[in-house]
């Protein structure tokens, strides 16, 4: 018996699922990000989608190296261990902007989660658009995510946008 090849729809569906699970997004969240990206006239939709997802607070906390996974980053944020511009944020999907200061809340620095983070951060490489102070566990957003230097190059953003354009 011969095996059927994947259809274009099947390939796009797999890419969408891969993106959802990589970034730990719900179906509705990803659909909203894609719809906003498609509505943009000034920017390439792939670049806008990438930037929108990368600027989520849970993704930033993971990228910086405060925690080992995005799921753990969501939990750390939900439990109120992170502040943005001095305000405690408990929403993992909070979108940071250029100039925002992100840091571990003072009362949480003694927590077991953050005890050895300073040593780990010296080994980690933060994204180019983020400046990090290892000792104070403080971060400043200094730019925008660059699509061309994305770490998840295996994700096909165009395929995901095409998938949602069919629905």
C-alpha cells in the first residue's frame, strides 16, 4: 500500500500547532496575533507576528534566562514575582515596550527559584534587543526583536499566517 503525502493544509496545521506549543499559546491567542499581523499595512505580517509573540512578558522572562521554560515563566509571572516599571504584573501575555524595565520583585529575590539565577545568567545569552544586569536581576528593553536573528528558525511564520487566512 502506498502512503499519501501531506497536503498543504496539513503542513500548515502542523506549523500552527508547533508554534502554539513552542510559545505556549492558546488557539484564540495565536489567532488574535495572526489577525493583528494580517491587518498591519506598514509591516510584513511575519515580522509583526514574530515581534508580537516575542514581546510577551512570559517569553522575555524565558529568553533572558530567569527560568528554564516558558511554562515556568508563566507560573512565575502569575505568582507575582516579576515587576515591569516598578509595578507587579501577573499577566503572562503582558506585552512589553521599548524602554520598559523588568525585574524580579524585591520580596521574591530570596525565593529558591531565583537564588542561583545570577550565576546562570552569566552563562546565558540575552537577546540583542534586551540589556541585562546579572547582579540586580534587572532588564531593560532597548529595541525591537529582529526577525532575521530569531532563535526558533524552525518555525514557519508564513505558513501559520496562510493557515489562518483560510479560516
